[in-house]
C-alpha cells in the first residue's frame, strides 16, 4: 500500500504556480520555460476572454517575477481594470494608485489617473474623482484620455477648470 501511494504521489502533476488566484506565487523565480512575454500574453488573453481570476493570478505572477520589465506598469494597470470590472472598487483604487506611485511616468500613467477618477466616482467620491480628471487634463491636456476626462466632468455637471483656492482677506 505504501509503495502504491508513493507511486501515485510521484505521478501526480505538480500544483500550478501562484496558488490561489490573486495571491503572490509561491516560487521566487518563474518555472522553467515561463518568459515575461509568454506570461503577459497569456494574462492578456485570459483578461480579454473574461477569465479574470486566472488573469489576476498571471498578472500578479508577472509583477513578482518580472517587476523590472517594460510591461510591469501595464500588468499593474490591468489588475486595476479587472477589479474595476468586478466592481471591487477598493482593490481597483489600490491597483491604479500603485501604477501612479511605482511607475509614475509610463504609457499607462494617464489611463491609470483616468481610471482612478472613474473608480472614485463609482465609490461615491465625486469631488475626488473630479480632482483626478482635472489633474489629468492639467498634466496631459492634448491626450485622448484628457478628452475623456473632460467628457466625464461634463457628465458630472462640473467644469474642467481646476478649483480656485479661496482668497484670504
């Protein structure tokens, strides 16, 4: 019996890296054959197919194993997008903040600021969301996403101009 059990254990496939969805992987290094590009592409494919839990695990694995990659800001941003789509606004807000704090100047900075504003509005923090939209317009006034921020401000019935500080008398 012991010999049969030992053989069954040796024949069982190893558990997938990362454990539960959304958690950091258990291994300090990626499994053999896993590259930054392949993991990122798999995560994007799963995100686009609506396999959010698997995509979250893959993006988190990517950030653990390939944090210095040029695609790391994108992976962090897409984690926020997934949480936003799942209406997990607190987690989405943390993910978008992580893009802005850890990767302040990258291709996803403006998108992360816009989505942070959207998330704050969804959380009932309308004024804070509007401030994010205005900051985006101020930092990148000619970007496509700034146009979307202006549209959101109009939808909220607000001006795109920054709030004026109160005058002291």
